[in-house]
């Protein structure tokens, strides 16, 4: 009898698809009926496997081996022993023990301190985790050796072969079967990299089919397809089973879908239904289908007339939301109608954000993205009645800023500029090629151009006339306010006329009229507006029988002027 016994504790399977991480647990036990086996400090255990020296992505040189060298010694592979303080290292060369097995490689465990005692029948466990293999299907036999003070040399009593280990894409563990995994967590589990396919195929004739059967004690479902039945369509069918006789009976099995374990969608068991998308009778229903709040009703009369609603779908526990097709006659054209109560919104989204939403309570429509009429399609965007088109909704702005409406605030097309209050709203036109306006321009508020007529008395003796110059060339002058803001406007004289004017041949200049800002020495007259300056030759002022001057002036808002 050997002093120790070795065996595979977990299911001896290795999934050999080159990507699955496998685990192996090896048990080392004391098979003696009497007496303990004691490991002392410095004692060794060796776990060896037949290994391919070629890299895992090359054809194997030992297909009967466990795995390749690079997979065995991958730094992600973990090793541990459940009892004692052991140091585990890679063991690539065992030539010191035998020169005839260069294919054996593995792990060496040395007890650092203390001791480990195995009583009769007791085990210690060596576990390898994260091990991959890409070698072909088949069996391989691992080997175990131990060196202690009592067994200092390797002989047949302390060098053991055990196993085998099966390399396969399929593994079984705890009465569960897995493909692509060595630890299936359900009765049958398939894991694959990239596209994972399962094929159930029939090669029979007209009456053959491929079908999965799902069965309980009282019901049976079939999911499959046939070479003849329903024109090769995918079908789901169900029947009741009498548990006493095991005979199938016509039944009304409920059909349910349970996302996240909740019965979100279920067809009511009392309804007899059929869904056939390729035939004219797209569905039949007795009383409609109830799918946990989603109700698909049969054809219904509307308002007592002969018009019919097709494919009526009602949502919600109270059925307040519906989606239906209305034939022509109820509307001008056949209509797809979606309705809801006053507390709902209709929204379309692409999975990350809402693109289009209609609030049924406010009537507002929200568009997140670009609204366009595609090239090559005739169409118009129409805003009916006094409704407006608003730009900048949600911005910090005056309530009506950014709106365009048809006779909403006036008798014309109303365009309200951008701004935060009624005094700073503005519109910017980028018109590098010119601006063509058909018809007259009417301005209110602070107009761009103002035309204004002034009449002043200027005969001798009128107050506020002053003189300057010398006795031979005296000039009479004065200033009048225009009432037009000097901050916002610049003025020019378009022309003037003086009543009872008489031209003298020896006078070079009879009168000067100009629009200026108030001079500094008249600051006490300054009312913040532009002023009109009038200057007359002293001879005309003293001798002419004129009495008044009439001035035509134009004032341009400074926003219309580019100063250089």
C-alpha cells in the first residue's frame, strides 16, 4: 500500500476551447487504516501533467497532453493548498528525478514551516484555477510525487499516476451540463465567444419538423418549424396534458414573457388566439388579448355607425390609452390614431434620448434634433390660425421673444426679436448681397430715420439772439433744441427757407443752418437733445423785413451709421 493516495475531487473535465478558464481540485489523502501521515517543514509535493511545448496558438506536439506550456505557466493561473504554509512554484524541468519524461511539467509545493497531519482517510486539497487548454479532445493522465524525510527518493510508492482528465467542449458538474464552461450554473448552459449558435435540424421530408419541447406535468409547449406546417414558419404551440392519463387535450394555455422575473407580458388564459402574420386574418380573438394592461381588441363599431376600428390596442390597467387604425370615412383619409388621457405625453426615442414628444395636457410638441423636409420630397411646415413658432424656448428671455406669428399681435406677420425684456429685443439680418424691401417702411418706437420740420422767429428783437464778430462783420446767432436725442441720433439739414428774404449781391453768405451738439458755453440750455444752430449776417438781421425761418431736417439712428 502506498503511503498517500491522490485523486481528482472536482469533475475531471477541461473545456478545451482556448478561452474558458478551468478549475481542477486534486485531493491528497491518507489511505492507511492506522497511523497518521505527517508533512514536516521542507517536505515536497509535485503535481505534474503531460504538457505540449508548442505555444497554444500552434498545432500541438502532444495532443494527449493537458495543455500547452504557456497556458500552464500563465501568471493568471492561481494555485493554493488548503492546509499548511506552502510555497508553490512552477516546475518546468524534472530531469533531476528522471531523464525520460521531458513532457512532464507542473508545480512544486514545499512546506515552509510547521507540519501538516493527515489522519487516516483525511485529505488536503490542491486547487488550480484559471487554467486554459486548446489541445484536441481526449484523455490525459496527471502524475503526483512526494518527497519527505521518510521517502527521500522517488520510487513506485511515492510517484503515482491518477485520473484521467477529459478534454472536451462539454463538461458536467453537480448534475449540470455545460458547453464552453466547466462550471455550468443551470441544468444546461452554453457559452461561446463571438457568435454562439445552437442548431436543431431535420433532414427529413415534407412531414418532418425540428422542435424544442417544454413540458410540465400538466402542459406541453413546442417551439419549432416544419417543412410543411404553416409554410415553414416559426411556431409556438401549447396543449394541456391530463396528468392521470398523460393524454393531450385542447386547452387555453397562457403565454407569458417574464423579463427580470416579472410577468410583464402575458396573454389571458381565457382567450383563444392565433397570430399569423403572413395570412389575411392577421389574428383571431374572442374578447381580445389581455397582455397585462395591453389589450388588443377585435373589430369594433364606433359611435354606433358602421365604421370599424382595426387592430385596436389599449394600454394601461384602465385602458385609457389606445393605438388603432381608422378606415376612411371617420377621417378624410385612413388614419393611424394614438390617444391617451390628459396626463400623458406621446414620445418617440432612439434608446438614449427622446427625439419627439407631444404633451397631451399642454398640447406642446417637443423635437430633440433636426426637423426637415428631405430633398426630393414636396412638403410644407404649416402653423395654423394664430399659433406661433417659437425659437429659443427654455432660454432666459422675455416671454414673447423669438416668436413668429401670423397677425398674432398686429395686422401683419409678427416677428419678435431676441432679448430679455421689451427694451432690448433685436433682430440681426445677415444680408451681404443686399436687402430688397418691397413697399414702404413704417417705424415706431425709436425709428431708424426721422424727418422733422422746424419754424423759428428770427427778426430783430427776438430773444436769445446773440452777436459775435466786429462792427464790420457782425453775426447774429442762436440755438434751438430739436427734441431728438443726441445719444441715439445724428442729424442733417435737408434744406431751409426764410420768409421775406431779399438777396444782397455784396453778401457772400446770408445764413448758416446746421444741426450739432450743444456747445459748452450753452450747457445750461442742454436738454440731452441735438440742437439747431442758426447764424445770420448782421446786415440781414438788422435791415431785412423777414420774420421766420423754416428748416427741414433728417435724423438717422446711430445703429444705421458706420462711423470711420
